[in-house]
């Protein structure tokens, strides 16, 4: 009964607030998300078992031992027969096969022991696992556990990841609590990664780690909980000491808005544990850049100029911004969605976050979704319709005064960003005074549509698939996934 009175009070309170009333009337979720109804996907438990097996294949890999001088075709390097990475480390680094979860490189297609990645060799990329990949797999194994799938092998991978992240956190000095972004080797032919100027403690890596550790802690998993809580607090302290969030040049690559979105995402999940007021204010300060920098069409035209390699062979180039890439768009959006879940309904800042979320999600619906049947209004000059499978998303956005961009689409490589954002927004929008039931159904329908491509036959789906299952189940049964 008290809950009902509270809801009535909030509705009454906001009904007299002009900003809230205007928001409810002017930025609903686009109805184009409901062009065709997509039902919840059901996955057999064999899909979970398949994902666990794939994960095991890409963890604890042999280390790169040497590079072949002057190589112009595979093999470019050899592997150690005696040294492997720990069981809680996945992949071998940035632009190296398998580069499991990120957009650069081969995504781990084919053998985990393939050594044919020329970009990894030519760009002197570090041959060290990325903590973002460890966090990615930890999320996946954790959500398999939360889905109720009983597996000792899955439990072991969770423990392996926790052990590795606790061991690798910087323990002292000015970067205490941080994690290194292993980016470069000293040169093409060396395995030496010790030069500090090449590999530094990174907001990017820490944001990934803090999100995974925080969800782990909120899951009530019993293994090393106190150590994990200490690591979370150290991550928060590290991000609290960074000055780059306030840099006024929004085009600087290292402080672009996808990085800010990552920080807001990780810190918002951590706040569910710490309830620290300083962290809460930091989240707002960083998020304010996301809101201010957002274009009226819902995009973030920030992060520095990028030029697509081919503009339909016209010889014309469109100046596009780094953060316009669909996966970076979702990284910014995901941060705002997670922040929405921690803001009290009485906090008027939540109205701004709500508006920004809906502008960003409507941009996805109206200009980034692609169907194999007409979906987008062909007469709309701001949206470029492509004939492609319905669960794909458009990589870039074409403005009405720009030449056509090649038919670039993405799906598998960043699917966890799309599914996590959409599934959580579906979950948070249900019974929210900010979203109508119709809005909620539109978002959920879009989530189901993108999830049509999920399957347990590729390690890239290990986070998206069980997370989708858990959030759809929580929505349909009115239950909670994590405790906070």
C-alpha cells in the first residue's frame, strides 16, 4: 500500500512540472520500433554449454614467443610451448587473434592458435590479454550462472576471471586501483611491452573491470567477496582522481564520449554497492558532457574526424566523427541507461537523462535499424534504407546533405553492447513513471528484434545471450536479477 501511495505522490508531483510534462509529450519512443512484433527468444540449455566450451578454448592461451622478421604473410609470429596466460585471461590482446570482444581485429574467428593477423604484427600491438576481454567473459559466465544453469566448469571460469582481475589490479602508486591498457610493443619484432609510455593505466580498462566486478558482487556470488569489494572501491578511487573528464576539447580521442559513457556505466553499477555521494556527483558531472554534447538528432558527433574508406566508389568523402560509430553510440547510451536506474524519480536531473536516452534510442530506431523488408520511410532524407537482415545495425549515419555511405553493417562484433543496453532499458522502463506501457513495449520489441541473431555457436555471444535471457525473464516475471 505504501508503494502505491508513493507512486501516486510522484505522479502528482511531476504532473505540475512543465519540463516533465513537455518531455512526456515530445520525446516518446519511436513507433517504428513496433513495425513488426518480435516475440521473446527461447534458448535451450545446450546453448549455454556450447558457450562455456568456446570460452574455455579462448582462455589460458599460449603466449607469443617471437616475431618473424620481415614476414609479409602468415605466419607472423610463433607461440611458446611452455608458457601460457592464466586461465582467467582471454585472447592475446588488441588486434590479435582472438581479439574477442572489441571492434579492432579478427574477433577470434577460426582457430584460437591462428597467427595470421598482419595488423597485430605491423602495428606493434601488445601481445597481452585485455582486461576488457576478461570483464566481457566474466559478465557472460556470471549471467549463465544467474540464468540457473548449473555447471562446475562455468563456476570455475568465474573464479578464474576473479582471480586474474584481483591479481592484475595496480596495487600502489599514483595509479593505484587502475588497470593497464596493453596497447603496444616496443617494435614489430619484439615481444617487449615494458615501456611505460606505451602501456598506461586506462580509464577505459578500469570502466570495463568495475562494471564486471560490481555485477559479480551484486549477484551475491560467494567467492572472494571481500577482496572484490576492495577492488571495486579502488577502481572508483582511480576514476575519481582522473582529470580528463573535464577537458573542454570534446574531440580529443582519449576523452571522447564513448569513454565517458563507459565510465558512467561502470560507476553507476558500482554506486549500487557503495552509495557514495562523491561517486554520485562524479557520475552526474561526466554524464553532463554526454547530454550537452548530444546532437538534436540523438547522435554524438564527437571523438575526432573519421573518413570511411569507400563512399560508394564516388570519390567523395564524408567527415564523420568517431563517436558516430554504432557501437560507440551504444556505449554512450548504455551509460545513460545505467545512470537512469540509480537516479531517484524525484531528482529533476533524471528528466534530462530520460530525454537524452530517448533521443539516442530513437536515432537507432529511425536511422540505424535495417530490415530485409521496407522499414524506414524511404522519403526521409536523413535515413538511408538498406536491404539487409533485420537484426543488423547501420555502422554510420548518412545526413541529407552527404553522399551515400557504403553498405557497412555490424552485428556480431559488438552485440553485447546493443543487447545489454536494450535489455536493461526494457527492464528499467517497465513500471517507470517516465515511460508509458507503449514505450516499454516498443523498446522490448526492438530488443527481441536484435536478439534474433543470437546463438550459442560463437564466443562473441557469451555475454549477450544469457544477459538477454535473464532480463527478458525478469521483465516477464517481475523479478530482480541483481540485489541492490
